[in-house]
């Protein structure tokens, strides 16, 4: 805590005290992280860096350091994106190094990692003055400038800015700057590790400042409490620009008093675990009574009333969707009870046929424009199904039981049929009741039920896939299993009727530990002709010459084209099988073989999920293990569809 042997930027003399943090100190920290595989050592290396920042620099430099480490420009809801493709990076490299585009592309083809290509290319651009060394703050602010360029000459402006940064790079800085710009730092640092290291660093810093240094068990206890406090505060207020200054001014212990759930700042939603049937529900939820609710087939919407008349709506991914739902915003004041000044509601927005008074499937909702929707041009009407209340009038409710949250919600809002209603709910412990309610949900065009604990273990678990919420879908009971959300990484050219479009696709799951996309199957079924053509037109813009170095391919059949990992598709399969050729979840269910899908079928594009939200290898292994056919002897197939 932390390990003395680990890289320390100040000791390594690349950073003199009382000067702004050189970017080199952060780049060398990344290098040390990249060359270590132990989670504890990685935490310790980052902790050493952050302690130096705490001791020597400003809160702003700490915020920049954290964002650069997470490779982000700000919180998700601000939607800032660099918008830098491989082409722009290659042009900037040509400009800064004088190498030909062909030479760079050839090397990239061999090496696969544009960061390493940049590092091996010496800058030859002549400058009147030697550029000064890059600092963490300067690099972060240049990245923000790059993100802000829009319009017709924006690509050229980005090339100029990146090239100027490249010329100023020293040593290993180039590798991480270019990787960051390309969207993947590839140092296997997840946000949870960054939060742990930050909590450790602040805890040690506070002890050093107060002269009260703990050791052994006492130190461990303090560090663990620090991690718990910071992680739970960050869950409620996922905004480093608010949490870090408060952390430095108020200290760790007082932090929860100053940083709590705030309307206007979206939370990561609580998610549910799939279940196979009613018997599993009763095994899992050992309660006198549970809340069963209809599971609506729409889009998750977190509705924030910041103040009267000031409303924002956020997606499952904390994207700001306020512009997509002007009708919901317009009607909302009619649904707020007289006592509601501010609130955060969790809900599902569902498309509806107003003439037949019926719900419409999710696919219909996706035809609504995402931005700049005006009230007059709305064709797809929607109804909000509110199912949880996380905040009301200055008070966070996430630590309250679901029974209380649900009661407060149902007493504080005024439902209007077809516009804003509460989720259909039945509180019971009787199997027959649940069965009947489940059948009722299907008749009412829902996907099945959500089963929620009411009193014990019934708080709102932000950002967790929790067993306190179980989902029971018709498909699970049919024995066809849950759907998977997979990343499209390649395609095979179509033949026959599909000539001119892609005929089949290579799909991958995500492994957050290795930050890899592991291919799991190919699929060519489930598409209409129109969908195939639409997908061809979208995906052809994302073709890359060689697979990304973070694609794990096993020995699967190489596709005709590779794609950048930008799209997530929902896929349904008949079964899981062990596979000697697909590497997904290898080592988790079987020591060597991976897992593949039998008869995978395309269901829909998941626009609400990023590639990092795709089904993980751990979830795949779990699904494989729990499939009924794997009770005794494991039947292995190649996993070919
Ligand atoms: P799925 O594909 O099943 O929607 P998911 O990964 O998007 O999966 P899950 O946690 O697995 O999310 O399923 C819960 C989702 O169901 C919620 O994200 C929400 O959008 C939706 N939902 C519909 N009705 C309810 C309800 N009554 N309570 C909670 N969530 C609901």
C-alpha cells in the first residue's frame, strides 16, 4: 500500500517539484501499468502517481490526470467525443514525421497498434523553436479543443493540432497520446481500479499531512473504508469535476455530506439478473412477498426534474436524450404532484398506437429521430411507464427499501392513461398469482416480468446487475434462453441473393479484464433484405484494414472485411457449446476451449449500448454453465452455425 518497488514519477526524476505535471510522468506511469499484469501492482503504480499529484499539484491537474487515465474528455452525459479516425492520425503522423503514408500504413499493417507505429517514427518537422515539454493539463485541454472542431475544415484542423502535439512529444509520450486519440489506451485500467487507487492515494496523503500514520491491520481498514466511501459517492454523483474538488477540500470522511445524488447528473442504472423460471425466483428471493411488475419493451429513461420547468432525460448509458422526447417533457408538469419540486424517476418509454390503444414493440421506437425532434413532427407516440423513484425534493431515496420508494412514487405523481403511468405491479408470494400475472404481461405486449425484493436487500443498487431484481422473460421459459449483446467485428461477402451486401457477420463478446473483444460466433440469419442492405451501408464506413490488436480471434474463419468495434447487436441463440476455434470466455468454462453459440440469430441493433456494455465473457460462461444441457457430460461442437 503502495509497493515501494513500483514506478514513482518524482523519484524517477522526470518531474521536478513545483512545476506543472509533465505528461511524461503520466506516460511513464501508463508504461509501468501496461507492463504489469497484477491488479494490485497496477493499483499501486497508479496510486504512486496520484499521491505525487496530490502532494505537488492543483485539483485541476488531478482531474485532468484522472480523465486522461480513463481516456475520457468529461462525464458521459456531456457527450464530448474526439471524432478522430485512423485516417486523421495517419495524416498527422505523415505531417509530423515526414514519413510517407504508405510506409506508415505498411508498418501499421504489420504491428497493428498505431501507438507503437507513432513511437517508432521520429519527428522530422522543423520548428523555429524547440517546443516546450508537454504537461498533463496542456494535453487534456488540446484534446478538448480537438473535440470541439466541427464543420467542413475540422478534419484538417485536427490533423494540425495532433501534428503539433506529436512534434512536442518525448520518449514514450507519443505511444499513449496516439492511442488515447484513437480511442483505446490499452493499459487494462478499469474505472473501478482508478477509483481504488485514487481512494488509496487520498487516504495516504491525508495521513501524511496529519502526521498520523497507520500500519498493518489499521492501515488496511482505513484504506478499505476509503475505497468504499469514494466508490459509493461516485456511484451517486458520477462527476469527477465535482467529486475531486470536494474530496480535496472536505476530505474523505466528510465527502458523502457534500457529494450526493444530484438531479441533472445521470446515474448508471440498476440492472436485473435473468432467471429460468418461478422455482429459481423463489430460491433466489427468500422473502415473504415480492413485487412483480410488467417488463415493458421500450427504452430506459431516467427523468430528472432539476427544478420546476427544468427537465432532462437520460438513456441507459447516461446519454442526454432530452431532445428526443419533447412530448414527454411538455406533458410532465401535468403528472407531477403538487409537492414535487425536484425528482429523479426511473422509467421505460414505450411506443404506442394511439388509435388501437396498444403498446408497440421497441423497434418502432427506434424509428424516432434522436436529435432535434419538434413537437409538431412527432409520428411515434410514446407512454412513460414509471417504475422507481431515486430522489425527491432534496432527498436521495436510493438507500430506502423498494417498498418505500415505490409507495412514495405512486403517491407523488399523477398518472394519465397513455401518457404517463406506473408500471403494473402485484405484490404477492403466491406462485399461481405470479404465473397468472406473467401471462397477463404477455397478453399486454410486455416481455415478461421484473421481480423485485421489497423490504430486505431492497435498496437501489446503482450500476449493479443485482439479484434483487430478476427478469423473467417468455423466452427463458421456452428454453431458448436470454439474448446476448455482441459486437460486430467482421463480415463475409454475400453470395446469391445477398451479392452486393454482407452475407454473414463475425460477432464478439467483451472481456473487461483484458479489454479484449473475443469472437464467439458468426451469424447470417434473422435479417430481412432491407436490414441487410441498411447494415451494409452503415458498416462499410467502419471497415478497417486489419483486425484491432485487442480482438481475440482464436482460429475462427477469417472474415472478408474487419470492422472497428462500434456496433452492438442483440442476438439470440439456441444453445451454447464449447469450441476449439472461438476464444470467447476461454479458460472460464473449460481450461482451453472457448464458448460459441449454436444457431445465433440477429434480433436488433442495440443503439443504447456501447461496445463495453456488450455481454461479457464472464456472463457467457455463466450462461453456458446454467444451461440445462450441461448437467452431466459436456457435448462439444465446433460452434459453427
Ligand atoms: P434487456 O435486454 O433484458 O432489456 P438489459 O441488459 O438492457 O436487458 P436488464 O437489466 O437486463 O437490461 O433488463 C432490465 C431492463 O428492462 C431495464 O433496463 C429496463 O429498461 C427494462 N424494464 C422494463 N420494465 C421494467 C420494470 N418494470 N422495472 C425495471 N426495468 C424495466
